[in-house]
């Protein structure tokens, strides 16, 4: 042996292996273990699926009761044919895991506050945020309550078993790509994770209040209640509610009374507001459209239902298409990887869809604690014992972080001296949220999957508590309906818009509105129902619905206008409407902008862009420059009006919504905010603000034009991010129009996450598309193959077949059989 | 002949251990080391045989997988790493990484068996 060279080469080899076996820090993130990652037999190459690969298979699942056949169609949509319901959900769990395992686990890790465990110390604040919101607490509570129903428990348990059977068969080299990239391994799935996922949806659709209420409190403290109430008015001139204006309501069965101290303690000018920008905030544009037209308005004489839920757009997609057929039901639609059953879809008798109700179901209470141990809080004149929960946050590559969350009569204390920022200093803010109240979880969707008629639909949705939704419905028998359903708090005016005093029960919720009093419409004479996240009723409804800023106005206006005008409607008409880019907000705002512009001396260049605006067809199509000019002027105008005053507040304030500024413009009164607070020697008018906005917008537009980015599609630059926000795994620069206030609500990263149209003919005619693909594997050609179809405003004709037809269909490309032996 | 046998055996054993996903990715380092001891060559040749065995195995495997995949994943990974989005560079990098580890362990294997006074007259 040549000792010295041997040692040198051996140490060199060992050193190289060690380096290649380590995650190296690069910039803010870490590389995968390169040797492992690049190994063709173990690393990422194993996830590069052959494009002509087969999806056939014979799979043994020991827990199955009988044989299950799955036909995979050419879009990789599974059509599950099982002999009983439990087997069907067992198989659905297996398939979700096979195609979406990483995402299912990742999303539930986020909900449970376990992100640091995977990605390291950067996300500790996010983890604390979700834990302090009581996400796990609520998931467990709902699970306990929902599991009392044996059917639901069996479905969710069978689903979990299916996921776990897949995981246990998974060879180490077959684990999904992202595990290899971040270097961790899948863990076992549990029923609790399904509930965590549903909690994540509750968070995404109802939790804007955790930031909003703080900002609104700041605004009230800063402006004083009187001015606040004018500035953030709850009056919406343009509103066309879900249930038409003028509808009569029965008086409230719960009479809510504001506490006597409300003027001094709540509306008053106490300067006790706190503010915090949460590490994660649900998107303001989380919303949706849905509508149904009756046979009286369609060419076929049968109803048509349309739904497109607007959510953050991600890869892998939130949705996974599936058909589930058992002796009890045959249902098709979009399912959530992470949960059994179909969430938005149809069966052979009915179809249903959802939009977000947007009602305020989350509030803060200002608590008094004895000391920082959080053990005792003052409530109803005595010291009460808080339930202090220890949260152990595992952090990748670092020691665990321990956090303590106190649970009070209202709920978990979200902010306290150990979790605060400069503006919540010294405060203990407890959170009260309907999502903490348990509920029957998936029951509503389980029942809707099996519903045959209007009564079944109503019974099913009455079990729904959080997040409140507008459930639209059609049946083959010709009924159409919409109902806003959820556990909605019976509130007095402005209750919960701000932080409420929490030292006694005076400000406590006084009740939940009974289901029978939730707004509903069935078979109206006008022949259609619709919702687009606007307020569900006018002010004659006997309960306070929440702050106007929770309810966008314009999509509802244009949808109702179009539906009222349409007749002899076909599914193709509905497709055109669902992807329409007409900007009704601009229709209202452009004339007043042009009027002001005509009264201002403009430069040649400014005139040019005003000309573009003037000749614009009011459509936010990909190629329209006018849409960009309009947006640039409007945004500059908002900045000119609000920025100077609002920046003077040391704490963050929400800017008033667009309808508020538009109404001010239309009234053209002398307006305090038009004056630039930074020019004390001058008093600016609205005209000056518009003039400033045009100047600024012209500069911006000229720059855009130089870079060939003035066309709306280029300017908006829509994208679909991978859940880890890694560009090469995302889809960038998508040529798609639309935007805020438009039926095609696609903004930069947000929009129609599933478009579905169901025509209730004898053989159901249904269309669907979502911006993603059935496989969650970035190495599969099915990863993002729907994206271009979706961006182009096109649809897939949905295959909804009986088993015999599926077995023979040329569009079914693969056949998987599941047996227990 | 020795060179070729060492190269092929290195590749074959690496492939065989690679089939077991539960083993670490660098298991071939041990087999390459053993091959270099069993088929003794001078340091330079041992290194080359070890390197080439894994370079060829890994780059050919990667090439075949990538081809069947229409470069979908390799293009993405070659952008993340970043290699300018070139699947070719990624395939070569894969081969070089495997080759280097294998070559160095083969080198160690060769030195382990070499007597301090190197003998002559070994040929391929």
C-alpha cells in the first residue's frame, strides 16, 4: 500500500462524497444534495416520466371490500367505478397520493404551522401565525364532531388508508420531485390532515379579517369614527345584490343590541388600536363567480350552471378532476387532493357550485392578562384561568422553537408580548372565529355528491358552517337556486369591524343567524340566479352583513346585466360569458376621467394616451393598450388622492376601495382628500389630482410602450406559481386577459382556478378546465397541460360515462384495477 | 483488457447497487474501490477506468431517461441549478459527478494495492 497517496485519494473521495451529500447554502436557499439529486437511479431523473408511459396497473389494496375499476381518460382524469362508497374513497386517496402526494402534505404542513420543518428558520413566523390562529385546535375539534357521523368517518379513514397504502408501496427513488429538491421524506397521512386541509380553505376564504380588522381599527383611531364611517362608507351605490333589491325579509329572530359603552369604547376615539402585517394574508381577490339559468332562458329548455372559483393560482393545482361512481351515486367534478369526494361538480340529477360569501366571521378581542405567563385573564370581573398550549415548532437544521398560545373564552390569543410587532406592543388580542366552533366538515359535500333534488341540496348545505359560501344549484327536473350558507354571526352595526373590548362578554357574539334566515332565491321569475361575492342583500336584510370592503361590486353588476339580456342560451354562450373580458368598472369610471381630462391643459404626449383611453373598447383583452392606460391613470389617481394623508399615519391603514373613489368622482364635490397634504400653501382639487395622475400615468405608459409592454396581457403578465415559488417549475408570461372587476377575474397570480359549465340535458353536457394538469409531477407532461387551454379561454368536454361505456370508450386510455388479493 | 474489464465491472456493480433505493446514492464508491483493488492498474488508469465507468453509466442512463421524457424535467432542473436550461449540460454534469466520485475511490483502491515500488509492464 502506498500510504500517503492512498490517504490523500481516500480522503479526497470521502470529502467529495461528503460535499455532494450536503445541502449547500446558495443565496437565501439551499441546494439539494447534489450527488443524490443527480443520481439517475435515485435522484430527480427518476421523476422524469416517459411521455409515452403507461398509466395501466393492477394494484393490490388489502383493505378493499371488492374490486375497483379505474379508467383514465386522455387528460389523465380517473373515472372510478367501485361497488361501494368506502372503496371509492379508498381508491380516491390512493390516486390523489399517486399524482399529488407532495402538494397534499405540503399544504397540510402549512396549515399546521410546520413549514420550518421543511424549509428552515425563515418561516418560523408563518408557522407561529397559523398555530396562533388555532388551526390545529380547530381541525381537531371539527374532526371530533364530524366523526360522530359514521359515514363521514368511514370515508375519511378509507381515504387516509388509500393514501398510506400508496406511500407504503413507494420505493425511495419514486418519491415526488420536491421531496428530493428539499431533501425530506413523506410521512404517514392521517384523517386529521384532511381536516387541516379544510381548515386551510377556511383560512384562505375567511381570514382576511386578521389583518383587516387591525387596519380598520387604525383607520378609525386615526380619522375618528365619524370621518371613518364616511371615508370607508358601507353604502355601495352600484350594488346589485345576490337577492335583488326590494326583496322583503322576515324580521330577525335574533335581536342584536350593541352594548351601552359602544360609543365611547368602540366607535370612540380611543387611541388603542394596534396594527400588524401578518406574515401571510389571504388574497383580497379570493372570490368567484357562479350562476344558473333556468330552462326558460336556454335554447334546450334545460338549466345551465356555471362556476369559477377565483383563488391563488398554483402548480400543482388546488384541484384534481375525478369521476366517482358507486351504486349510491355517480358524481363528477373537481376534488381537493387531501380530501375525499367531489367539491364542485355534478351528478346525474343535479349540479352545484360555490362562491365565497365574504361575510365577516373572524374578530379580535382586546384582553387583559395578569402577567406574561398568560395563565390568567380578566373576564367578567374575575381572573379566569387560560388554557395555555405549548407549540413545539421543529426547524430544519436548527433547535426546536417553543411557543405558548393562551386559549380564552373568545379563542386563542394571537398577539401577545411574545408575538408582536411595534404596533401590537403590550396588547393581548384574542381571536374569535367561526372556524373554531367545530362543525360537520365535509358532510355538506358528501351529501351534495349524492343529492337528487332541491330538498336534498338544501338539507346538504344547511350543514355547512365555515367558510360561508353561496351555493348555486340546478337540477335536471328544472329547478335553479342559490343560497348563502354558513355560520354567520348576528351582528350589530359595525360589530367586529374593529378590535373589540374583551374584558367582559358585552361585545361577545350574540348568536348565529338561523339557516332559515340566510339569503336564498329559488326559481325566480327573472330566470337566473348569480353571485360574485357582492353583498347578498340590500339594507332591508335584518342583520349587519359586514364592512363594504369585504364585498366587491362590479362583477355582480355585469353578470346580472348580461344574464338579464340573454335568451336562448347555450353552453357555448356561457363559455363566452365566463371568459369575458369586458370591464364594467371602466365603463363607469372612464367618462368621468375623460370629463376631468377635457378640462385640463394636456401635453401632446398626455393627449396621445388620453386618446388611447378614449378609443379603447373597454375590454381587457390581451392586446388592448387602453386597458393598461386606464389602469395606470386610475392607480395614479388613487395614489394622488390617498397617499399623502395616509402616509402620515404611523400605522398601516387600508386605502378605501375603488367604488368609494369612483362615487366621489361622480359627485365631483369639493373633496378634502384631493388636497395634497404635502403642499400646505396650495389647495388641490379633484381636477388637480386627475391632472397629476395623467402626468404620472403618461410617464409610466411611455416607458411601457418603449419596452413593448403597453398591451394589457404584457403589462399584467399573468403567471401560475409553483407552490414553492420556483420559476422554472411555474408557468410565466401567460397570454390571458381579464382582471379585477371583470368576469374573467385573472390578475397577475390569481383568478379562475376551475371553470365549470354544466348543462342539465338528458345526457349531461359539461365542460371544465383548470390552470394546471392532473399530475403534480413537474417531470410529467400532464403537469401543466391544461394551462394553455385555460389561458385561451377554451374548455374540455367532460367525459361522464357509465361503466360499460367507459370500458368501451376510445377516449379512455388506461385501465387500473384495484383488488384486495 | 484490464482497463475495459475494470470499467465495465465498475459500471455494472454501480448499476446493481443503484437498483436498491434504500442504499445511499454513493454506494458505488465502495464497489468502484473494490473493483480497483481486484483489477489492479496503475493509478492513472485506475482513476480513468473508475471515472469512465460511472461517467458512462450515469450519462447514458440520464440521456435515455431524458429522451423518453422529451427533456421536460431536465430543462426545468437545468434552469434551477442553473445551467442555462440545457439538458445536455445537465446530462454531462450528472456523468462528471458520478465519474469523479468513482474515479477518486478507484484511485484510492489502486494505491491501496500498489507496493511502494511500482512494477512495470501492465497493459490494458
